[in-house]
C-alpha cells in the first residue's frame, strides 16, 4: 500500500488542530463562537451559533477604509511613539486585525451579544489573531 502524500503539510496540521479545538468549543445562543480565519493579506471573523448552525454576524478586513486602521490613542503614546514592546511599530496587517476586532465588538453589541467563545481555528494565539482578540476585549466583548 502506497503512503498518501500531503500537498501542504502545514495546512493539514492546522486543520487537525482546528478540529481538535472544535471538539471542545461549542457556540450557544447565550455565548456564540467567534471563528477567526487569516489569509496572507486579510483577516476574517464570524460570530456563529452552533446550536442552530447560523452565522449571526461577520466582519473582515476587505472593506476597511484606511482611517479605521489608525490605532486608538493610549496613555503612553508620547513616550513610546506608538511602538510595540519589542521596539517595532505594528505592521499594516496587525492594524487591520485590531480594526476588525473593534468592528466585531461593535457588531456584536448591536446584535445584543456580550459574551463569546473565541475559536482561534488552529492558529497560534499570537500576532494578528491575538491583536484581533485584544481589540475585541478592549471594545467590550467578554471571553
């Protein structure tokens, strides 16, 4: 018997991790699931009720205007000049992820959703995925 060759092994590993996470994580009407997908250029987030199988809301970085990418002012902006912990300013895609997180929280509040279950979809909770989650938390979502 011939061993089947996997075309993209990293994508297969991410899918395996995602399925493992999904076995434990279920979105309910009181606490829907927020699923994140990130491509090379954009980031997408959906609020999903798994009991009915419906997408309640979706947000992406596709239609963002450049003014939405500006980082909100913080107390220490004058000292650090907007740079991150490592000394580098956040990149365009990280700013996109933050804007999507803020927009996700606004959309959820309009729909009457305050608590969510965060599904990172097999991605590491780092970089753009963490930036989206942090911005959603700061904008009032509880998870």
